C-alpha cells in the first residue's frame, strides 16, 4: 500500500456501524486499532500516566518536521504560532490512533494559551448528550484552581469512563486526556462537535435533516462534482474496495452532517471573538470538503494535518496530504505500525466468519 492512500484508514468501525444501522445493510466492517502510547511531558494538569510503546520510523528524514503549504517549505513552530495568533479558526487534524498526534494537539493548545488568546475547543469525539459531563469537570477545575487542581487528573480519568469513550470505538482515552487537560489548564471551554448518533442514523434512513435545522447547519452547502468524486474515491479505498461506489451515498451524507455540525459548534464558539479550535480527524479538517466548507468564506482559517511518515517516502510531495488545497500546514510524525489495514480487515472478517460458524454449529 502506498502512502497516497494510507491516510484514508481511520476509525472506520464507527462509520460502518452507523451506516449499517441506518441502511439496514447486514454487513459489518471494522478495523481493530493497535494503540500505542507515548510519554507526554506538559505543564502540570496536562500530565497523565500512559503505557509507553515505541513509535515506528522516528528517524525518518521527515519525522517531526513542520511544513507550510503556502510556500511548500519547512517552517518553525514560531511561524505557525504567528499564523494562529491572528486566526479565527484553528483546525487540528489527526490519525485517531496515533498518540503523537494527540500530544502535538495538546502542545499547540498550550501554545495558544501562552499567546494569551481566548479560545474554545470543539471535539469531534463528543456528542451533545456528553456536554453536561464535560461541563461538570470544567466547573470543578475552575472552582479548585487555587488548589492547583491536584484532583483533576483523577476527575479526567473518570470522565473518560463516564463518556464511554473506549466503548464508542475511539482509541484509548489516555491518549486524549492530555488534550482535555491542556484546554482546562488554560480555561478554554470545551464543546461537543459531533451530532448524536441517533441523528446520523435518522439521516441515513431518510436522507433528510429536520427542516428547523437546515439553515443553522448551512445544510444547503453541498458537495460539488469534484468533492463528491474525491470523497467517494476515499471511502471506497478506505473500505478495501469491498463496497461499491453506489453504496457510499448514505455514508457521504453522514460525513457531511458531521462536518456541518462541527462547523456550527465552531461558529458559535467564535461569536464572541474567541479562537475556535477543532480536534478532529484529518478528513474533517481538510479545507476542500471538510468543516471549513461550512465556515464563513472570509474567515481566517488555519488547518493543520498531522501525517504519519512512510518507509521509503522521503519527499513531502509523495504524500497525498501534502497539498495546499487540503491543509495550510503539514506536521509529519512517526507512525503507529506498518501493517496494511486491508490485511487487518481481512483477518477480522475471517475471525467474524469463524465465530459465526462456531455459533451456528452449536
């Protein structure tokens, strides 16, 4: 598998479960994720205890390099900070199972706090029903700030359980906890970005969103031919060619709803002039057909794609994500593994089929 399509494979289990529920298709596809953890050293509250697992290709020539897409050249974090200082929206992409991406997201949020900017953070991984749980933890942190929030790590660990984070298909909470801690450290309110899963299922079944929400979501913003073609290609490739192009329609609409929903949360967060920060997968933070499609046309947007390096691919131009039409900045990182996701998919299908046969034979 070339690095041109490696970036497409991320958190497909959640999307396919929703798609199957919505369309009634009796087909299940999901990847198991190999979670790796990296040690994270950040200011006080951003510290969490994780099990460390070495990342791969740390010595790759591009690993840990930052590139500005406007110039196509390497840049320093200080230049990135200058761009963030005047931005309306900051989109932090990720490959969901890469802990280095989450460490960098937390670091950038710390940098925003150091800049003295008022900011709010929107998470793709949170749904509206989760908001009260998050608000309770942030209120606790603000009340106890004088005591240096000694109990905050414990409260955040409990939050992951209350959110059923791992059960909902996201990579382990311990790799995301530092991002929440960084936001709370700098008194940045945290908001849900995703729609409720029931709303996604309803869209998949009916193809419609409630009339009362259309204007607020900018639902009349639709994919043009090129955007539709691009997303279709990505979805088919991401599912190892085992679903037809005609079958991805409901998935595309659910993707559009998620982008529209996250963009609405971003616009609301920016209403008072605060920097609105999004933590989401690279597919949502890309500028050509992600969340930016639903933001104001004249908004100052900074989109960062975090991309895993690939063995033997030493030139930035070898990577599909290295495109100024997609991201403003690319940050290359080590990778979690070098396994072909389609091989993992086939192994999972075989295990599922074996399990079904054993159950039928009983």
